[in-house]
């Protein structure tokens, strides 16, 4: 009789640990997915903004001031 009760307790402990393990793994996967969902668009936006700023500076160089009127506009 004693062996039977011990195996049931062991089985219940195994199931509890398995459920906790699955919850932890799924939580980590959910965190990783949410992290990527936020991080990837953020990186893409930063790259696009950086490229646009570089393009703007290349197409619109700073004006060279040559006469006194240029300083007072």
C-alpha cells in the first residue's frame, strides 16, 4: 500500500513541476515575442530617420554666409 501512495504523490509532484515549467517557458517565449515586436519596428524607424537626415543634409548643405545681409535675415 505504501508504494502506491508514494507513486501517486510523486506523480502529482511531477505534474506540478511540469506545469510550472511549461508556464515559465511560455512566459519567456511571450516576453521574447513582445520584445521583438517592439524592438524590430523601433530599429527600422531609427534607421529610416537616420537615412532621411543624411539624405536631407546631402541635398541641403548649409548656406555659406557671404555678405552682411546674410547675417541679418
